């Protein structure tokens, strides 16, 4: 199966401090890769390498990161972020309506959009949220429940038409019921997308992942 992401001989630094050393990872298309390790070990730093936030925030690295056959250094940040969509640990909906949370990234990356209502409905259906909010799409998104907000943020990720989805501790702020909903959703999304996630929950990692990597 095709490797959609290859991280080869990578060392990551902030200033003179080496954060991660000699990282080599291959991720296949439609694979779910789980990254585990104690707090502060560099999990989020590794994610920030893949989506371009590392260098934007003053970090640097040696080695090579190949995304879908291209070195990420050759990509514009906007193109990289379009292909690698990230749900941060503290992600919240934009202070906009439900539908505008979906339209905003679509308009940013695609500029011209046809059939806006149909596309908003499509992305909300992908996260099993449409039937719950279809009569209130103009409602302020922060009025949603915690689990609904998380699914809206995931729908927002999909609106850029990415090839990789990154989840940094996607269930850390959710109760068990909503965590299981998100887990089932991530499994379903892996039919179309490649997924990389971090978690402290070993049982969750076993339920979700095709491959587990532990950083020490």
C-alpha cells in the first residue's frame, strides 16, 4: 500500500535544545497512526512538524518529510495546511454560526464555492451532525453541546478536502459517551482519509489504531 507520509532521519530543535532525535516513520494511505508517550515527550511537536506549525513557531528540523511524494519544504504553508488538517487539543468552534464554521475554511482555500448549502450539509453529514442541527444552521456554534462542538470542528477540518487528518488528544475534554462517538467517527473517516492522532489512553489507542508509536 502507498506510503502517503514518510518522515526520514528527522531531528527537531527549538533553539539549541534538541526535542526529538532520529525520527523515522512511514504512514500508509488510510492508516490510523497513534502516537503515545508521557506529557512533554514531544508528541505535539511531532504533529507540528507535519502540519508546518513547527517552523512557523520558531522551531527547526533536519531530515526529510515527504507528503504524497512531495517534500513539505517545497510547499506553501497554505497548501500544506489544506492537505494536512489539524484538530488541536483545545480546538473550539469559530465565533460564528454553525454553517459559517464550515463555509469559512471553504472560502479561504477554495475562494469560489457553488451550492454552499449542499456542501455544508455534506460535511455535517460526514460527522453525523446534520440531522441534529439542520433546522438551526444559523445558530451561534458555541450553543452546541461539547460533543456536538467537537464534531463541528471535525466537519470544519474536512471542508479543506485534506488527505491527512491530525487529532491531538481528540477526546481529552469529552465524557465516555462522546469519546466513543468520536472514536467511531475517526474509524469511519479512515475509509477516506489517513489519520494521525495522539492519546494518553492505551485502550483507546488499541481500539482505534493500525499502528502505535511510543515516544520516550
